[in-house]
């Protein structure tokens, strides 16, 4: 998705170059204030909205982003959902962007059910965007709806069959419902498309462990640690330690 709560700034929707000249300067100033002093930006946006300057949609957008930057992602999401339904926005492509960003904010703010709802609204308008199906699938997974996750990823892959992320996410969904054959197929297909995909290697390692193939699991975990220094590599190293400790215990017994 476009944003997680820990990131410094959300993805942009309105391009300042596309904002009418009558309030472009006000919009740029408001957004700039949000980067250094979100509280000041909130006041600036509120003053804009009660003035007769015009450009209400742009003012609401700045208000929503400043609200997010002050640590209120759910309230920011509510503002963006309302903005997507504003008369000046609802019949434009920006409506989908705002629903999507609202979904991201709801998710980051711990409200996945509301994220699902606004992403469903986005999909009502953009059903042929595979990334939106992926976004909603991830929300469904966080809610424990793995059958729904798989269904959404089926649609994403129907639109974009070579999407490695969608294959890995669907494989993870199959793994969650213990359909190991399909999970392994998705991991393999992802690796055929992207041989050094760390997430696909991780998925295949998890499937291998579930099926009792420790040799393949260890090989894939070692491939991850050889190619990555991030969080996934740390998880792989921990998994390797557990496996090796189990082997040592078995040998001693």
C-alpha cells in the first residue's frame, strides 16, 4: 500500500502544478507547513476553509494530511473519505486516490474494517486496477479472511498474471488455509519470474517446513540471509537457529 503509519510522509495526490493558480500558492504553503509544523498547517487549512478564497477540496486535502502528521490517522482517513465524495472530486480519478489513501490511513490507525470498506469503494470505481485488489487482499488477510484474500488475489492475477507480489501473497493465503500444494505452486511461479525474490524464498521455506522438507527450508533460508540484511534476513536467521537447535537436541537424544 501507499503508506504505513511509520513513514514520514504520505504519497501525494494533488500535484501543485495542477492546482488552479487562484489558490496554488495557498495550497503549496499549507502543504509545506505540514512538513515542518503540522499543528500550524492544521490552523492554516482551517482558516482557508472558512475563508472565501475557494478551492475547498485542496484545503480539505491539506487538512487531512496535516491531521495525519499530527498523529491522528483515523481522523485523517475520515477526511479523505469525505473528500473522495466531495462534489468537486467524486467524478474524477482523484476520488480513487483518496479512497486508497484513506484505506492506508485506516489500516495504519488500527481500523482494518474501515480500510476494507473504503478500498471496496475504490474498487467500485477502478475494478481493473490489480494493485487495488492486492491492497484489499492484504486488509482481508489482516482480518483473518484468507478465503477472501485468495479471491481478491485471483482477480489481481487475472489482470496481471506476472505480478510476483500477488503470487507471494496468494501463496501465503494458501499456506494459512493449509493448501500446501497451491502455496508451493505460487512460490515456484514467483521464483520463476523473479529468481532472487526474498519474499518468494521465504514463502517456499515456510511451505517446505509445513510439509517436513527441512533441507529445502534451510537452503531457502540461507539464500535469504546471503542476500539481505533487513528484517526478513533476521527472521530467516532466527528460523535457522531454531532448526539447528532442534537438530542438535535430536542428535543428543
